[in-house]
């Protein structure tokens, strides 16, 4: 069975930049260890990159979250330094979930997909549900120790929502 680890938005702006949190900074070592472990076990690895343009504040999202972040080709858009040398496939996305990631995962026929990263309550949950739609028979899981939400409370709420929708929460 083909297996995929999806690393969601582990970018500087979400860790120690404009939308960074203490919880996001705290998971970086665990995320790197998870990636290396899964790669050693033969899993494929995919990264999502939240990607916005200079016009971000005039977009629907920008009007609701008026904090410029992950502007393409800026320092904050880059993966955090600790993950900069890790190999994988990259998917830029200008919204919470990546349909390109979903289509790719379906085309490869992954039977097991695990998600880690940021933010549990926005992009992790969106991508988990999107992957379920593309691969309804795949085992989808989230490693809660390798995720962080906007707040600890919203992180926990997202984990409960995913669990209710048959995503395995580890």
C-alpha cells in the first residue's frame, strides 16, 4: 500500500512570522522527526505552501484575516529553516485546501495518508477533508502532536471535528 505524509504550511510566517505562535514553534522538532521517520519507512512526502500575492488584503480571505502572510517569494513564505533540506513534492495553494494535492494523491492511489502541520483548525482540517473526498477508501490520519492551531482551544475543536468525520486522530 502506498503511503503519503502531508506536511501542511510549515512556513516561517505561521511559525515565527506575522501569524506565528508559541505552539507552532514547539512542534517544529517533532514534525522534522516525523518526516525523517516516515521517509525512512518508505513513505512519500508532500508539502503544502500557503501562497498569496501582493493583493492579499483585497481578497476574500484578506478581508476576513487582514494580516499579510505567506506572500509568494518572501521570507515568510519559505518553509521554516529546520525543514529546508527535507525532500518532497510541493503544492502551492492560495486557499485553505489544495485540490492539486487531492488530485495528485488520487492519481497515485495512496491507501494511507497522514497529515501534520499548521494550522490544525484551518488548513490541516481542510486538507484532511479534501483528501477524504478524493480518496474515500484511504485511511486518513492526523498526528495531533505534530499540529498546532490558531489557539489551543481551536486546535482541540478541529481534532474533535476530524475525529467525528472518521479521520483518525493520533
